[in-house]
């Protein structure tokens, strides 16, 4: 007798399990596993740890790619060898519940580098800022420096200011003392009483014996009267206006205030405007950004700006690109959403060929079945060798052929792994052709030994009776045979029916099942079959059916279908509340979709309005607007709504405001700027608090260019200069009148007799006569002799008046040119001497 033996895959002929590192058929293969090995399986070889793959477990699984949502929407996935980590964004750390929470850097000395002496650390979502203390402004992101309040004009001192580090001190002029507010100067001594000729509107100060008026800080003396005070308009003086945006300067009595444009804040110095930092936005930077991981930046005006693939006010929602439509169009491709993006992957049962094409995967290469594997497009099926039954979907187990309803052997049957072997009773030999029937070696000859069925001869020649399969020998007479009730041992999984004696038994199955190849085990009908012995074909529409009842053939439809054969589509959209807000229901065969309205996209199961720079169906389109020049981009149709000052389809065209001739009002000139315009006052005008251009009084401010001997007269937008009476010229250069003229512009001729006049008054024309003349015009001779203003020696001389002077005549004559004394004899030959006087 010859027998063929075979082993299970993992067993050698001896039936002993393979010892590592050997595995496979007859243990002929060797495990050459990499660092990701868990163990060497005697059947399949290398078994990988979690996080590894490949036939040798040497290929790291990139979990971040395989499962893009593995870390959720708020963490960042980092691939590791054989594993991965879900990390928080910068500025965040995990709490006890593994949630990412903001790090308070200000409470950790080593996490911020703010200068404690000049700044205060303020925690922000995902970071921190160093805010300068009062008296300091930012030098850089982390350092602050002193600013000069006195120079900036923000001190508020009544009179004088002295800057100190981080602050300032106010000081007062003599006669004043500093009030409790340490800014206001209070008069304690009236210096003006020392100078009654002064009429100062604010205060007086002494300079040696001279007094002068002075004004409080922010005011200057009236140039014309040198006594009254005029407010300094710092806003209209480029040297005094320290505002970052000079056009936003507002003058107030004694000082000025700076305001900032939208999306800026005023720094501590009250003069510098800072753009909103990266943690806040809004007109006054009043809103906290608190952007999610999907934000590229926080725009000072609009807030969080989302990267592609993100949506929501905070850019913290992943946009589900796969929801609205399948962007993956290749055969057997499906869309897999990932955080901030998506990828096209192959359907189960297909692999990427490296060129983006999905080709059928031969799953059998991975030995998924314990015995035989048959590859199919997109899948595979497992089957078993003869002598084995399929257990589950992949494992094969040996079944015992010997107790089959009809025994496979003529006499004796012994089960083997995956098969069986037949053997014979004593005195018989196995037929070498059939291998199942037995032939007698020696025929029975004892005619008196009447066996009821079979007779055999033992090796010693003794004859004996035995029975056919399905019978047992009567132990009493050892001759007759009794029928065996094979059903008594429950050989069938369900129903067993005894056949006619000696013909074995028959197993049968209830409705919805059929016999397996062992003819004893009932298995469920395969898909698409039902009824008695699974002989009937289901009438259900297969692709629309969840279950075809294996007994009755009744169809249980998949969700979205109805009808006896699951061919009638259910219109889910008849339920008006089935879809969420901002979406519309669209019925499809066997299903429906909630399509977000134009301007919305699906994220976290809700239709969320498009981010700032996207629009349209599923927010699939980029706005073409110039982002800096728009108020908003219409999320439905992409229309650009321009800021004031801009126009055009994309808000790139500057509005020419100056084309409106009246836009600036009177006394101003309009100048175009990008997105706006500036009204510059004409020369001689300045802006008031309302922005209107009003006249500048150059005369009182002392900004005129008149000569010192001229009078300044303010006019609308200008001034005129006219020389004072007694001077002539154009007002910008004045000269005193000459001796012949006087009055306004020296236009009046003097009436004085020029030879008799010392001076003609430049202002009044009054004649200032020489000493020997008198009268309005100096035409009346002065009689010095009568007035006694002559210088004659009356004892020896006689005064004789004449025009313009007098003569002294010797009373007693003269000798040698000298008047004689009284009683001196006259020299008759000498003439009288007369001395002229003027």
C-alpha cells in the first residue's frame, strides 16, 4: 500500500512547527527582518510592530501622510521612526488632558526677554508682547527707551519742562510756584507791579531793571503789542508738529493732540502711531487675533488670513475639499481630506504605480490566505485545498472525511491533515487502483460459518464475520449485522436523515443555507442566493441592497433606496430640515448631498463662510481684488468692494478726488495721494480744528517780513506793509524822510526856511528852527538884544540886532580892534568895531 502525505504550510514533513528564524513551506525561508520587527511568524515570516511595514519590517509608516487627521485640527503631526508625535504650535503646550493651551510666557522668566525696568510683559494667544511703561517708547520688540516729553509737548507743564529718564519735571518762572498737580504754576508774587507801564495778559518777568511780558507754554507773545498771548498752532508748523501723521494733528489751546489712522494705536509719547501688532486687529486694534494653525498672518484690518485649505474667522477649521466635489478624477481614485489640504489615494485593492495611476493590487503577494489566494480586480478571495474547509475569510481548517454521509472507504477510514487514508480488515488488501476498495487475500471456505454480510480470513487462517459500512456486528452471535443509526452522533450541523440500512445518512440545511463540501456543515447562502439549498437568485438590485434575506429573498435596501427590489430612490430632500444652515439639499440616486451655498464651504460638518480671500462654490476661487484697497471681497461672486479712494474691478484704480473742484473748500489746493487726497492750505492760511483753511494773522504772530519802521496790516491770506509816518519805501524797506519832506511816505514838503531851520520833523513837518530864528516856518528873526540872549559885554559894547544874529558895537570906541573901557580917550583915527554874533 502507498500513501501520499502533505503538510500544512508551516509544518515540515515531521509535523513540527518551524523554529525562528525559519518559516514557510518546509521551513525553507529565513526571516531577515528590520528594526520594525515584532517577531518571526513560522508561516508568514516577519511580523511588524505598529508603525512599520514591508516584507522585512524595515519601512517606516509615515502616519502623518497615511492618516492626515491623526492629530486633529489643532496639532501638528511629526513623523517619527516607527511612530509619530502630535505637537502643539509655537506658543502652546499640552495640558494634562493632552489639549494644546497657550503658554503664559510672562510667568516664565526664561520665556520672555522684556526689560522689567522699562516695560511690562503682556501675554497673548500664542506669544507675548513687551509693552513700554509710561515715559518710554519702543526701541525694538523687547527694549524701551526714554522719550522727551518736553520736546514732544506732551508734558502739560504750565511754563517750563525738564526731561528726566522715564518722565519729566515742571518748573516755574520767578513769582510762581508749582501746584499740587506738579504741572500748574500758581502766581505767588505780582512781578507786573514793578513795571506799571506793562499790561501783560499772563505774566511779567524782570531782566535787571527791565520788565517784559511772557506767555504760558504753548503760547507766544503778540508780535504787535508784545503783551497779549497767542496760541501756537503746532499743527501748522512742520518743526513743531511731531505727529507720525501730521495731517491728523489737532491743535488745542496751549498744545496739540495727535490722532492715528484706522488700524493703528497711539504710543506712550502721544505722537507716534504704531500699526496693530500681530496679536490684534481692528480700527483701534481692539480685537484679539487668536488665530488657529491655519492662519498665515493676522491682518491689521480684517483679522486672521487663512492659508489654502483652512476656513473660519480664526482659520481654525479644516476645509473639507472632498465634500463638495471629488477633485480626484483618475480611475479608482478617491479623495482623502487632510488637515489644510487633501490628497488623491487609490481605492482599497489598488496601488499607485508611481505615476499617479491606480492599478490593481495583487493582494495575494502578501499571503493573506492560509492556503490558496485568487486575485480579483480591487480585491481577492481565499480558497482551500481539498480536505480543508474555509473558516472565516482566510483560514483553512482540516475536515474529517471519514464520517461523511457515505464513507469514502470500503472498510476502514483514517483522517489525515487535509485528506484521509483507507485501510482493510485482516485478510484483505487495498485495491491499488481505487485506493478505497479492499480485495480478499483468501476466500472463506467454511460453509457452516454463515456470515450475514462479509467474511474474512485472518493471517492464522481463522475465519471471521464483519459488516459493511453503516452496520455493526452483533456481539451476541458474531455473525449477524445490525444497522447503525449514524444520525445519533449528530454528524450534521443542522438536519440529519438516516438512509436505508447500509446507505449512510443525509445532511440537509434549513432555508437560506446549503451544505459545504464536507456534506455535513451548513453554510449561509453566498451573496445573491437564497431559499432551499440556496438555489434561488435574489431579485434585489445588488448595488442598492444591503441584505437579501437568505431565507425569503426579501430585499433590505441600503439607506436611500426603497421598493421590493430596492430600485426606487428615496428623495431625502423632501425633508426640508435635513441640511444644515447655509446649504441646499440635492437629491441623488440612493442618497443626497447638502451643498453649501455660494460663499460657504464645509468644515467640521458645518457650512462656514469663505475666508477673506476666497469666494464662490466651495470657496474654490481666489479673490482678484487688491487686498490692501478693499473693504471686502464678496464671498458669493468675488465682487471687490473698494475702500474709499479706490475704484475699478479689482480696486486698483485711484479715485481722482481732486477732480471735484470744491472738495477742499476755499483757500486750499487739492493734491492726489494713493487712495486719498490732501488739502493743503494756500499760503497765508492754516487749518482749523474742523479742517477748514482760515487766515493766518502774520502780524500778530510776527511772521511778517515788514521793515522795523513799517506797520503790518493783516489781510485775508496775506499781509501788507506800509512805512510808518516819517519814512518812505515799499514797507519791506523803509528810509527816514530827508530834510525837505515829512509825513506819510515823506510826501509832504516842509515849509520851513531851510537856511533858518535845524530840522523839519519827519512825522509832523514841524520846523525845528536854528537858535537865531523863530516862527512856524523859521522866518522870524530872534532879537537877541531884546531877549538878552546876546553875548555882548554891556559895559563896553552895545548889542545891535540883525537877521539871524546880532552885532556887538564898542560903546567907547576901540583901540587896535579892542573896545575901549569907559573914560578912555577915543582915537579919532580909529573906526568903530562891530563884532558879529549869530
